């Protein structure tokens, strides 16, 4: 399930991701993100990951494809989680993201407000 976080405003969107993500839900959110990009050109995204996520290969592929097509529209990506694996992945990925103009940062669940402050700057 993907839900919009109430602190979202302007060119900054926050989503909470947990549980099962199916193709219909992925497509719904692609439309939302496309509309936001059309309105603002570049966007900032906060992703709050709670608990276990169940995502099929087809959904992961669509997400990756959309992300690759829209990297130039991304300004900041904040990942909020208690996962050490995600922390490690963001640390590895952030230098590559920077090469294409994306600031990417990991925050712990306790740092959610710091993540909002950073992504909205």
C-alpha cells in the first residue's frame, strides 16, 4: 500500500510504502507523480518505508523504468526507514545519483522531521 503523507506540499511529495504494492497501485501513483512533474518540472520525494514490502517483479520493473525516464525531474530523494540494508544501499547509490543531479539521503525513522526539513529546503 502507498499512501500520501499530509506534509506534502508544492513540489514536495511524501509517500508511505508498506505491505503489498500491485500494478494498479503503481500505475495510480505514476499518474500522480507525472502530474506533479508537469506542474513543477522538478520534484522532491520523501519515501517512508515501514515494515515489510511485497512488490512483484513487474511492478518493480515499472517503477525502475519510470525512475530512469524521470531522473532529470528529481531534485531530492529522502528515504526514511529503520532498515540497515536500505541505509547501506542509499550510501552506495547517492554518489551516482549526484552525478545526474539528484541529492539522495537516508534518515532513520526517528529522524522523520529532519527528513522533511531537508527535502523541503
